[in-house]
C-alpha cells in the first residue's frame, strides 16, 4: 500500500514538472504593441479594430486619414464592402477616374494629381447625363455669370448656383472687377473706408503690437460688409474687434475702433436702437459718446426706480443681471443670467458665487489661474452686453444697460479711465474676459503669442445721497486687463480678482468728524491749559519755562487722546448701529480705502494715550510718601523692686512693625483696580468669538451671529470691528464698575480698609504728588496707643463701636480722615532739608560723608521727619501752620485750587479718597481707555481678537510688574523703610 502511494506521488511530480516546462501555468499578459496611424506608412493603414497597422492590398495606397486604403492614381474601385476594397487599372482609352472613383473616363482638358478631370475657373465638370448614364468623355460647362443667370460654380465645382449677393449688388455680375474690392469672398464697392487696414493688436502693457491673423482675415471684410450691406453679423464682428483692441481710439482711422467710429458717423441717418442715442441701428453699442463730463451724467443722473431693503416684508436684496452673449464671429448665442461663474473666473461653489449678487454683501474673490488651463479652455472669447433687470410690475421687465469703465482704454495714447477725475472717463458697453484669439500671428489654429485676461473685474453700486428708500444709481463695472506674453504656459500663472463694492458719499460724514474734532480739540486745549496752570500752582513755580511747555504737551496728549477716542468710538457705534439695523438702505459702509482716515485717528488716539499713560506711571513712581507714627513710648508694666531705690521704670521702645505693616499694605494696593483685567479679557473674548458677536463686523447687511460654513463670508470692516470691540470692552467694564460699587459697599473696599488700618495702627500717611500739593490720611488713634496686646485692642475697638471715645477725624467732632493738602514753600523746604543728607548720599562722591553710617543716617532722618510732621499736624509751628476747609464745587470740577498757600498750608476735606489718584485705582479711566485702544489697535493690525486678547493681557501684566517693582523701590526710598520688609 505504501508502494502504491509512493508511485502515485512520483507520477504527479513528473506531471507537474512537465507543466512547468511547457509554460502552461505561466500568467497570461494582456498587453499589445503601441501604434498610431502615422506609423503605418504609405503602404499601410491603421486598423481601428485591432489597434495595429495592416498592409494595403495590391494597387492600393494609404488614405489621407491613415485609417483606410485607396486605389492608386489611374485605378478605379471594383468593390468596397467597408472593410476592404479591390482596384482595377483604367484602360488607355479612358485613363482618368470619375469623381466618385468607380468608373474610368476620358477628360476634356487637364488631369489633376489624383488622376481626376479638372475644369477651368468658372466651369463645372459634367460626367453623366441627366439620367445618370456615364459619358464617354467628361464635359466642362461654363457657368453664365451675366444677367439673367448670374451663376457661378458652387464650392465643390459640381453645379452652377447663383452668385454671392455682394457680387450682384456691386457689379451686376459674378465678377468683382476694378474699382471694386474683393475681400473675404465678397465684392465691395469702393467706399469711404480706407483701402488698407491696420491688422495689429496693441498690447500696451508689454509694449507690443502683434499682427493678428484674425484681424488680417476679417477686419476689412467685416467693416466693408457692415457699411456697404448693413450685415448685422459683420457689424457685431467689427465691434468685437474693437473690444479686443480695448476700445482704444486715436487719430488712426483704419484700425478696428477707427473703422467702427467711421461707420458709426456714416450711418447717422439710419437712426438709433431703442431710442438710445449712442446705440446706432444695426450696429453694436460700444461707447457712451466722447463728450467731456458725460460719464458723471450717465452714472449719477437718475437713480434706479426700485430701491433695496434689507429687512421687512418688502425685503429686496437680489441683484439680477442679464447678459447678451456673442461669439467672436458676431453671432448671438443666448441671453444668460449673470452668476454661477460666467463673469467669475475663479472656481468656487455655486452658493458662494451667487453671494456676489446679494445687495450689501461686500464680495471679493481672488485666485491664481494657470495660463495652460486658460489656453485649453478658451479657444475663442465670448462677448457680453450686460444689463440690470428692473422688475417694475408683474411681467414688466425692463433692462438697464450697465456701463463699463475699461482701465486699459487709450484715447490718443493716454489711459484716460485711470484718472481720478470722473469727467475724463470714457464709458463703454461690451466686454470680454479672456482673449486667446487676437494674439495669434501665423494662423488661427496656432498658439497665440500674447493673451489678454480680465485680471480685475469690479461691480460698484453708489447710494443716492440722503435717500431713505434704498435708492442707488446705476451700477458701474470696472475692468482691468493683463497682457501675458506666452513663453512657458505650463509654468505661467495670472492673478484674477472679482469684487462687488457699495459706496456712498462720505464727504458729509468727513466734514462732521472734522468739525467735532476741531471743537473738542479746542476744548481739550483750554482744559489742558487749566491743568497746566493748576500744576504750576501746585509746584509753586510762577515762571513759564521749557518744563512748563513740556508738561502742557504731556497733559494735552492725554486730553487729545480722549477726544480721538470719543470720536472714533462714536463713529464706530454709529456705523454699527445704523448700518446693521436699517430696513431700507440709507447708509453704506466706507470702502477699505476710505477707512484709512479712521484708522489714522485710532492710531493717534492710541499713541497719545500711551504717552499719557507713561506720564501718569512716571508721576506715580516718583511720589513722595512718609508714614507718621503717632505712637509714644509707654512705661513698663513690671512692678518696682522694694528697696531698690529706683523711681520710674524705663520706657518701652515703640515698635516699628506697625509702620512696616502699613507700608506693606500700601505696597499691595498700588496696582489694585476697580475692575478685574483678567475677567475683562475673558468676557470680551467669550462674547466676540464664542457667542459670535464678531459676525456683526462683517461687511454685509446680516445681523446673524452664527453663519453657515458653506456660505460666503465677506471681509471684516475695520470701522465695524473697532466699534464692536470698543463697545464690548466698555460695556463689560461698565458692568464691572457697577458691580464694584456694590462689592465695595457690602463686601470689601480696600481703599477704605487702608484708611481704617492707618487709624488702628496709629499711623498717618503724607503723600506729595507735586512739590507743594498732595494728600494726607489722618490715622492718629483716638485711643492714644495702638502698640498693645489683643485684649486692649479688642477693648478699644468695642469702645469705638459704642461711641465711648472721640472720632477719628483731624478736627474735633469730625470723621474726615482724608485730605487734599496744598502746603507752603516753607514747609516743603523744611521737608527737603530733613531728607537732604539721604539725597546727598545718592549724589556725587565728593559730597558724601565717608564717616557717616547709612543706617544711622536713615534712622535719624526717619525720627526727625516723624517728629517734624507730627508737630506740624499738631500746630506746633506757627510759621508752618495750616487751616482746614472745604473745596469749592468749581475747584473740584476743574481740579484746581484758587487760593495759593502763602502763609499757611490748606487742608481740603476729601471724602472721595482722592489720594487713590497716585494708585492704579484712582486712574481707572486712563487704564481702561489705554487697554481698550491697545486691544483694538492690535486687532485692527492682525484681524484676530484672540491675539489681541493675549497681547493685552501680557501688556497689563508687564506694566503691573513695572508698577509694583519700581513703586516698591520708591516706597522704600521715600518712607525710609527697608525694602526687605516690603513683601
């Protein structure tokens, strides 16, 4: 059994080896040899069934197409079944072959290269009788070109037909003799047209004048047929050639536009189409005339009869444009709705492209196109006559011609349409988008040397001034072409743009803004002068010197910044509210180019406010401050030892820790604010980006916060973006300020708490923001001592709560603890005299006493200053005494003291805690405006609210660190408190 199995395996193995040797298991390859008709040669043809070359039979040659075989010259066809033919040589008596190739015949005259009979010009070849019987010898019958036959051979030369109409009209025969002109297969009489034409196309951007095959073949023919025979297609063709030449006119009368204008003037008697004076009968409408100032009258003479509305039951935002489309040969193709990409060369979705025709939508589309794609997709240009559809009533559709401003148009060599003066413009009608035809030099099938493309196409609507019904003037299409010299189409590209703009006359708004700026700027000058006068009085300097002028400029910078801020925020809110909320189109947003003036105002506001903020910061970092400690030494509480002979126990030293504690608290409140900057930034960013309020800044009429991802999103308006961002920042700040009022009233008020801390610590604070002006916080304890234990401290607080002790005020029976102080120069001199050794220590080395100990000097100066200021407050110096009074209302309003302290200092009661003016807390308005402008300026530059928020947060953090660090240093220097204790 094992032997049988082994035998079977050997047999199977041998069979498998035989299969491998015979290639029976090799995978079949489904491949063929590549061949094309030109590879088959003169004796073969390309078999479309097998996709390979095959040999022709005997007496046969390859046909013209290379896809079949034909009989050789002198051979007739015997059979032809569509797959193969057989041929037979003609006898000597009938050496030629009939036109159909199936019979042999004798020729009456010459024989062509193909072996068939030929007749002279004006005759036709007759090979058969009327009944189809073949003649022994072919006959050449001459066509009668005179009256009454007026016939000539047809295109095939097989029958006589009536002559072309132009021959009959011109010469009454089929001959176009002198002085008539033969052109394009037609006969024209000598006319007012020039005998020769200019067949070149000017590509001014490249400085080239290309001889165009299209113009050479058809320019004179089209002009002559239009003038002589009123051929409608020829007139359209001539107009198209003028469009290809950019509607340019000059003193040359034999170029395309010169011929058009010649015929236009010559046919004035024919009248006009549709009662339009610029549209000659039987001719295309290309120009709006050449009268100076005509463009202004066309564009702003009469508004459209139907207005546009954004909201309500009669909402109308649809812009319907219709175009009459023509071929280059002048044939009318169709009426076509404008939209869906016929004027928009950039590819995009239909929804996004149709957004261009929604009134109020600032549409702009840019892309880069390949020249090779343009050449492959546009063999000939299409020409458009564009109209605006006006639906007056149901079924009553009127078409308003839309004028075109061609920026490439030249009038006597000048680009008049590029001028800013509207009166110099020459408006036109017809346009094309891509011209790959006129730049062909050798033949109409050759690659063009130059192509021309509409690289910028803009539709502009202008609002009627003071309209309340959404009335606009007729739209204007502005087109600019780019000339491209073809060198390497596969690598060459061209940038194309399409846009729709809406504008209104901004002169009135600009004048009002300038008036507001002038008036408020004048008020700011007066207010700054008052502030400067107040500053001069507070520093006790009567002279007007350079520092005075510099101070005025710094103060005026802040006030002028406020003026710019008010104007820009008001302007932004005006456009945001009135544009987005209007029902009928009564205002339109300024164009991006018109926003530059507004952006300049914002930049001025930010720059001036930055100067003002830095000035405030420097003032705060140089404030003079001293803590007056009212605490006096107390006797020790331990009992005397009997018999010791000692009298009074030694006095306990006054602790400095209370001063350190108050100094630390002051250090901590230097940068507190009424609002939370972090919450401010997060809240603003939340509403703008998460909720979607940023959509209100888009240049369209929609008030929707959330937009579809598939819909077109227009660009942002910088004015709306600024107005939205500033309004959002100010609103959230205002809400925070209202919250801070309740928070300080019912939860925590750090400024009042600091004043309370001074009273509990028995320490007063003297602040001098100017040389002779500052603030005083009276912190003298009503209990006499504050350096005590917890039990006595709680007892004192309880007595004060139950009104069992005096009040905290400086004056008897008064609670007023904070004052604005205006001190005499004598007091200031004495103040500086006490600190002079310390200031000398920081001066030149030659003035420094090397033997003096710095710590001893500081301690001595501290105690001297403490005793001196305490004695001044206690009226111990008659020559440096002071009075306490209330400020007048007008003094508080303008921030200026009318009474100059000559003999006595003046302490003004201050219930508003205005000493916070030397802190961030008292300058919230300056900080708020600076942060708002910083956020908006960054956003205007980057168009990114997130980046603006991040940079604003970093800016706030940096300035807070600077204020804390330098403020701590100034506090240590001015209060003589070692900065190591300021933590």
